[in-house]
C-alpha cells in the first residue's frame, strides 16, 4: 500500500528563530494521522530542525543536494552531509531549481542516482509549464521529464521514490490545477510507470500534487484516487494552514 504524505517546502523562508517557532507550533498542533508529515526548511536550519523534532513523527527533509560525493563545488551540499545530520529524504527537480538554477533532466538523473546510491529517499518533482498545457503537450512533457531522469533506474529503486506532480503554472500563483486535472495527470503518470516498469511499482509509488494547495482546496484534491497527498509551498509557512492541510488527508 502506498503512503499518504503531506510535505512542506519552505523554500528560502524563515530564519533560525522563525524556523524553531514554526516547527514548535506545527508539532504541537499535529493531529493523529497515518499520513507521513515532512518539512523542508533551508539548509542552514536543517540540523537544528532535526534536533528539535527528535521525538516527533515529523520528518525533516532537504530541498536539494549536489550529485558529487564531495570536492570543489562551492556552495553545494552532498548526500553524505545530509545523512550526517540525520536527513534521509531530499526533494529533487523542483521547478524553481529547473528554472532559476539550470537543472536539466540530465543533471537531475545524476542527482537522483547519487541520492539513491546513498540509500536516501527522493521526492522527485516534475510538471509542465503553462505553454505546454495550452498547446496540449502536458502529457508529453511530463512523460519525458520522468523518462529522462527516472526510467534508467533499476526497478528496485522505486521503493525509494516519491513523485510530486507540480504544474509550474500552479506554483505560488494561487491558481490550482482542478482536482480532475490533477487526477488525470496522476493516473497518466501511474500508467506510464506501469508500462515502463510494472503495475506493482506504479501502484505502490506515492504521487503528491503540488501547486497552490491550501486549506480550502486540499480535501477535494486529496479525495482523488491517484493523489496520495501534497507538496505544499506557501501554505506550509503558516502553522494553522499546514495543519488544516494535514487534517484534509
Ligand atoms: C512548491 O513550491 O512546491 C509549491 C507547491 O508551492 P505553492 O504551494 O506555494 O504553490
């Protein structure tokens, strides 16, 4: 059975004190849930977040990592550095990394392989831009993002992959994919994985939706059969909103 997951991507927000305060509020208000709850603060606050949440079921995850083991990559963070502070899951392929930091499918494939080689879990983000959807190319674009970065993996790697469908036009824009659009794409992704690997892998991979999820729309989006939770940006920065979204699952 695949897991239900709600993950908060804090992006480049919250200083150390603010991180501590938000984590304290979220963990104090966390409802009893079988869903996995994850938060991704900035790199500089990861170690303290892990310590703060030592006794919590909330998992602290990273927003990015480099593919190299170590070396002359100024400003970068390796898998080993994350593991060393207790981080076992990393978000890769976020559309902001692709758009602002030139991360291509080729780079992402290397990052995914590097994380998996260290037994980390990967939350892999993908999604089409508005022009792709307008020109009816959204399925093709998503298929090629998945194929280029993930379809060279061994079948056994899939137990360490979480997918997050994030249509670029819905991220931080207030515009959300309709629950039907999300379901349609998630079902397509599952079918594509079944064809490339097998049905069992497709049935067991969690596929999250991301893009302006908020308390008012979370329940309807999460009610769709192929939507296994959400990757939450803006709404994850407000404890009551994030908690309401966790409750919606
Ligand atoms: C995101 O950045 O992953 C995201 C989904 O952002 P938002 O919820 O703000 O659209």
